[in-house]
C-alpha cells in the first residue's frame, strides 16, 4: 500500500478543477481516485504555517502578479476534517510538517540578481516564522560564528526542541489524525559546503565535555562531531515520540535516506537504526529531495548546490534501510519527483522490506499544471 502527499498550499493556490481541493466534495472525490489509481492506505496532509514576518523587496508589481496568479483564496481549510474524509474510505491521515523550513530574511537586492529560491517566487519577497525572527541565535552557525543558515534551527537547544513539539501538538489538537509526518526536506538556502554549520554554543560545550577539545579552535574528529549533531536529532524524536504516544499518534520521518542527512544541510549522522530498533518511529520515508519542488518540476536554489556531501546511489539507500521486517517499521520510497512508470514502481514495491511508495497528490491531480512547470494559472 502507498502514500499520497497532499500539499494544500499548492493545490488550493494553483490546482485546477477538483485538483484545487477547494471543497469537501472535491477532496472526497480525489481521495477515492487516489485509493483506486495510487493504491494508497495513507494520506499525508502538509500544513503550511503562516509566516508572521514578511519581507518585501519593494516589488509591488511582483506582489500584484502573485495575487493575480492565485485563482482565489481558499474558502476553507480541510486540515481539521481530512481525518474524517480519509477514515470513511479506510485510509489513515497523517499531519505533514517540515522541521527545517523556518524561512529567511530578504537577501540584498544585488544578491537577489543571482541568488534566489527560484525565479518565480520567494525571490523579491521572503518570510520567516516569528520564533526564528525573534531568536536568530537559534539558527545553526558556522565555525567562525559569522554566518547562519536561515530556516534551519539548532536542535541542541532544548528551547528549540520544545518549540517544535508544542507547535506540532497544537496542530494535532482537537483532531483525529492517526500520525504525524516530520519531513527533514528543506527549502532553506543550501550550505556552501556540507560541514559548514553546526557550531552553536551547546554543541561546542558538549563536544568539549565528551572529547576534551575545543572545536572552534582545535582540530577535531569530524565523524565524532557529525555523530554528535545527529544525537540532537534523535533526542528531539524521542521527546516528540513521548508526547505522541500519550495521544496514540504514530510518528513518520522522511529524509534523503542512509546514514547522513545530506543536502542542503550537511553530513549530520542519521541514526535510523536506533530510531527503528527502539520504536521511536513507525514509518521511514526515503528519497526526499530538497533540490526540487515535488509539485512542480522546478529547481530550488539552482545556483547553490554545495559540495562535500557523502553521496549515496539509490540502491545503497534501499539496501541500508530495508530491514523493516526485522525492526518492525514501515519503509516507503518517495516517487514524488518522478513521472509515473508502472514497471519501475512494481520493481521497487517488490523489494523485500519496502512497504510501499509515496506519490504527490498534486502531480497526480494536475498534470497540465505540472507540464507548465510554473506557479501559474492556466488563465495567465
């Protein structure tokens, strides 16, 4: 059985017909189609958080264009009723949240000429959450303490972990979701090189205490540092799982897959074996791609790819993670960035240990919009 990822912002902003998901009836009809054509038993509904700090580069024409491109403001949000819609058809509903997407300040005009999220939006206007705006010290920092990766908060701070947990629980409040999907995929500007960030004060102190070295001023063992960064991710997941268990809610995690988190962040060690062996996560989704939009075939931050990442081919990703029959979790392979290919999908689904595949509901419902490869209405 497979999963459909439902990005409400993309569908309600640029979808067409029932694929715009603007009414309950439209969504009910599409869920029926997903069950039949995609063979799903789960839907992940992506929650787009309201950015409370907006930066405008003075491009009034650009803002007017964006307002024109969005067909109309959605008259309702299906977030609260999606579990009911799904459950009527025997499908589980998970709330989908992003961990490393807190937004970023507006880049200087001269920099936006060549450095931008994509040509069509998030270039001359940007936004970030109020929490990250009020606490810039929580963004991951480089070794010199001069550069920060906006949008990526450091999980070594207990305050940051608590912030995310409280925010996610608020989204689940008074709902009947079966699970929470925490995606590590990030639209934040990629690091210049893989091990650029991760030198915040609590990390420096913890490394000094454990290994007796000052990572800001002394040579240190790179793998030990990468592993330490990964421990904060594990701590966060354990703390989150503790709260979800109280509410009988499952936990799913998605990222590139393998032993390292990968672009656009770094070579932080992902101890997925510990997560699965100890029942911290119920579902693991791999092949999540941060460099492209899963709804539209558009490169994100095309001029920033970084270097120094530990690359893994698809077969290695699957080989490393395919132990669901041993560890008792469900492994899914994401196909959100791929055109449908029944033969390939069957080959992947037949691999021992693979529970199913993950598809983009937007791509399935809006082939014409995907073909145009832009955030643009067919009427413009």
